[in-house]
């Protein structure tokens, strides 16, 4: 009897908590599913006008709890279109290109507001945008340039790390190419429209699309994103140097630095191009058909230097390949050559170092790295030749041994026949 009041109290308490939870969930669900006349109306319109509803289902803004009215204003609780789109209720509709930066910036430039959604997100995108070529042209009245929605989309904006996002690394070139590969759109501007096609043939694109290396550079890595500008002749080395720091450092101390600045030549792009950057090869550093050196140097000191550099690289590359082929043959023949094979990697490292030192434009510097590599390659080749000599010796010894074994076997056989002929009873037995 004494336990019944306690049980009754617990039961009542449980029922009350369940009722509160049910009320809370129902209230929350009702709030989240509050009627939105924008969605109801646009969902029933033609494809172009209903796309906004379909796309917004996966929009990052919807994920964060925002609705149509947070951007466009108006009153989404009103079924009467005039009331829903009443300017007195803040309705601003579709902004013009000139209005879009401020339209997006009313939230994205508000540090206090953005802290509620993503404290790490920068709030200077609009300010940076107006330092770009796009922003400067827009400010001067050109409404044909890219704005926020040109790159991010409108109602289907996704997080940058979402693979469906227009600014996901593997999609950036396609996003930029929508405008920059359009001959008609770009006809008003004094720039080519083949950047996208050139980039797709480059070593950078190969790393990004074929090897799925998301750290490989795409458009915004070199040009910037919100503050996008073409790298100038004085800044292109800094752009490339973000990834290729060692090469940039060597070039700055090279004899090429001063004449490149004097003649206003783009440092890296003069030899490597810009969008259609091909994999570097030793031929570029020599004086042969694929050389970039001979585009400036003809029968001068620079030509002789390029000849030394190219010749040294070619010889080391050839010697490494020759040693590697012989070591592989020796290994296939069953010889132990793991040590010289391992040592040969040092020659490959020397070749890599020499290729980097090409940016010093100093034959002495390059040969300083090549010479030890040549010694290692020669030693490895000698090891392979020694392995073949040992293999030949073993085969010769095996042949001699087999000869004596067969000779002794023949003698034994003849002796047995002799015994059988002399003692016939042994054969009968």
C-alpha cells in the first residue's frame, strides 16, 4: 500500500513528460513545416519557374533553416500574391546583376549574423569581389560580368566540399568555362576564349581529373576566386611559387631574373606557358627541337650553357635507364641485385635535383648534381655486369660438372655391361 502513491506519482510524471515531449515535437514540426506560399505557388508553375523549388531542396541555405523570404523578402504566409509580394513587406524579387553583390552581402558581410551559421566563413567576399576584374567592370556599368550567382548558382547553392557544388575543385574549370569558353559572350573582351580547352590538356588537369588529386591547381588557385584577376607579369612567379616554391626561389637568384624584368617577360609562363602547361621534359632544357632555351639563345653563351645542361640531363637519364634495364635482366635471371637497385634510386634523386636546378640557369650548378648521379649509375651498371659475369661462371661450372657426372655415369654403365658379359650368371640372377 505504501508503494502505490510512489508508483502513481511516477506514472503521472511519465505521462506529463510524454505529453510535453509530444507537444514540443509537434510544435517544432509545425514550425519547420510552416506554410510557404512561395513554394506552393512556384511548384505549380512551368519548368523554368518551378526549378527554384526543386533546386532549393538541396540548397545550403535551406539546410541552415532559411526560407525564400530571408533573401527575397515579402510574406510567405500570404496566399494572396499581391500581399505575399508587397514591397511594403520587404519584397524585392529578382535582383539585377548590379544588385547581386549587395543582395548576397546583406548576410555574408554581416559578421554577427554569420557567426550564427558558420563562424569560420569569411565576411569580406563582397569587398574582395570589387577588387576583381569582374567587380570593377560591374561597378563601371558592365552587367555582363560574373557575379555571385554566376559561380555559386541561385537556389541550388551547395557547400564547397560537396561534389555537386559548382565550386568543388573538380567543377571549378567548368564553372569558369561557362563564360570564358563562350565566344559570343567573350567577344566584347580583349582576351581569348580557349583557356578551358588549354587547361584540360595540361599536367594540372591530368592530376586533378585523372589522378583525382584535389590539391592540383584549377582556375581559382591561380586567379583567386572572389578577387579574381589575371596574374600580372610581376606576380605570376608568386602565383606559381605557391606550389613550386623551390623553383621560384632558384629563379629569383638566377641570371635570368634581371633580363626577364627588363623585357617584361612572364617568368614561369615564358617557358612553361600558362593554361596549357605540359609535363616538363629534359628536352625543354637543351638545344634540340623541343627546347625553350633556343627561343632566346642562338649561338651565344646562353646557347652553350643550355647545351651543357641538356646534354648532362640526357646522359644521366640514359645511364640510369641502361643500368636499370641490365639490373632487371640480372634479377630475372635469378641473381641477387637488390643492393645496386636500391643505390640506383640515388641516381634518380640526383636527376630530379638537377632538373630543379635548371631554374638557376647555371650549367655548373646542374652538373654539380648530375656528376654524382652518373657515378652511381656507372657503379650500378658495373654491378649488373658483374652479376652477368658470375652467372656465366656458374653456368660454365654447371656445364663442367654435368659433363663429369655424365662421363662417370657412362663409365659405370660400361663397367656394368663388362661385368654382365664376364659373369653371365649375374645377368641371369
